[in-house]
């Protein structure tokens, strides 16, 4: 499962390594984060609205699955308009539950659900849409990247090395 998630993330991230000049962005879309899914919304053969929901945030979109308690996919549009902006916005110390999903009846997690056993660091709370990318859209977007609907548990060695290298690329 972890390898599949890594490969899915690698494929998705590689799509963003295409030079922006090679992409014909819709003219009306240059200065806005909408739609985050410029190339269309991924779909599944089976979609259960009782467990799967597309949740649009200010800077990104999450396809959340409350059976696995994490996103199936995320999308953010990165352009030179937002890259490396708002570096003065600081990271939050804790992740938070998306109350909108909770209020709609979806099962959600809390920050503490991802705690490691005392004295051991096996996994991290890994952002699917990176904080550094989201903050390019502003403070609200940066804070929304800290919803637990935007994270997956990741092996620390993957999150802090391989995955981080891909995010920086």
C-alpha cells in the first residue's frame, strides 16, 4: 500500500515537472487557483458518495476517502505567480480536523491519531499538498494545508528524504 501511494504520488508530481511554458493554461486562469484540476478531475470506476468527497480548499483540491481516512488524490496548480511567495507565513505546529467534512458525516482523523509510540519515530504526518506550495496562495491556504484530510502517514525516511526531494523539484 505504501509503495502504491508513493508511485501514485511520483506519477502525479512528475506531471508538474513539465515546464510551465509547455502548458497552454487557459488565459482566464492565470491569476487564480481555480480550477486546481486544470486538466480535468480524476475519476474512479467506483465512487461512493457516502465515503468519497471532492473538497475544494482555497489553493488546492482533495479527493477524500473516509474509509482509508486520507486523500486518494490532491491537486494544486503551481505557476510562477505563486511559487516561492509568502515565505513569511509560518507553519502551524499541529494538524487540525476539517470540520466541514466532519459536519457532513464523513469520518475524519485528528492530529493525535498519527502520534508515534512514545520514544519512537516510525512515521510522519506527510502533507500531500505541501505547505510551502499552499502558502503561495496566502495565509488561509497555508492553514488549510494542515487539515488532516491533506495528509497520509508516511515512513519518516520517505517523507524526509525521497518525498521531500520530489516536492522541492
